[in-house]
């Protein structure tokens, strides 16, 4: 499966989600490729850190830009069971190219008005790409929601998202947890990091299952 993690805005957690899914999928399937299309190549940096520290399994990754994102995915899709693309934080040739070749596009959003304002543009990018890519299914996942259960932002966001026909909201809500940052510093997925944060592991596992199963 080709899974794109994209968006229109900096910082909602694309790289966090792309790297976690890549490590988890590699552990399950082996032949997984992470493509970093961001010119600030954070995913690639995470991969080299992982390699330097000898974290296993090794996550295969490449960097591709502009048209090469689309052509490379078309060439490599038969060689890997899954390709995960970290598409960077804005409307770019990389994001548009990846939308044309992916099966699922996941857009992480924080429960903030500023992130919600990007939904109209995301929906129109998805609509345009769908005219060419019939397989494309697009989803929003809420990330960095408050870990305080009394704060109902994630639920409020869910009702707002009902308006966007082409964007399905995933059931998983990922909350603001220090272990997502700490595990990244070690080139790890949160599922690999010790001491284990069971809530973070449960959230990322739930996202993984929603996407891959
Ligand atoms: N659920 C979370 N809990 C705590 N910290 C998080 C969470 N998700 C992401 N972060 C942190 O927020 C920051 C931004 O996340 P990340 O780099 O994954 O976003 P991005 O969308 O890839 O950003 P960019 O647009 O710059 O590529 C990072 O420091 C990351 O560790
Ligand atoms: Mg990033």
C-alpha cells in the first residue's frame, strides 16, 4: 500500500506519524520504504539516527523531490509491500505528485482553528487528485490533542469535519505526549521506546491498524 502523510501546514506531526508507521510496518512486513520529500529532511535524519544507534529493524529510506516523487513511487511500488511518504508541510509539487500515486492520504491536524482553516485547501487538492487517481482515499487524524480528558477539542473538531465529504476522520486520536518526542530523539517509534508509555503505544497502534487493516 502507498500511504502519504501530508498537509498544508507546518508542525501537525507528519514526520512523527510517518516515522512511527514506517518502523512499525517494517517490523511487521520487512520490505517497507520511507520516502522523505521534505527539503528539511527530518524523516531522513530520524533514519540516520536510527542507523547510527543500531536500532533494529533498519528502516529503508530515500529522499525524492518534485516530479521524481511520483515517478519513483510508480517504479518502486512492485518492489515494496508498502511505501510511506512524508510529504512536508505545504502545497508543493511533492504533495501533489504523491496524491496522484498513493492509495491513502493521511492528513494529521492539531485541534486548532489554524489547522482547521487548511481543510478547504486540502479537500480541493484531494478532489483534483481524485480525478486522476481513482484509488485515492483521504483521511484526517487528530494529533497533539490535549491529554486532559476534560478538554473536548477533539470531539468538537470531529463535528466540524463532517462538512468535508472527501475527508474521512479516523477514530484514533493521538494526544500530546512527551514519549512521542523522546522516542524520536532516539530514532525510534514510540512502540520501541523504553520506558514504555502504554497510552502512546495504544494510540499509535490504533492508528496503524486503522490504516493498514
Ligand atoms: N502527539 C504528540 N505529542 C507530543 N509531541 C508531538 C506529537 N506529535 C508531534 N510532536 C512534536 O511536535 C513537533 C512537530 O512534529 P513533526 O515534526 O512530526 O511535525 P511535521 O508536521 O512533520 O512538521 P513539518 O511541517 O515541520 O515537517 C516535533 O517536535 C514532534 O516531536
Ligand atoms: Mg516533517
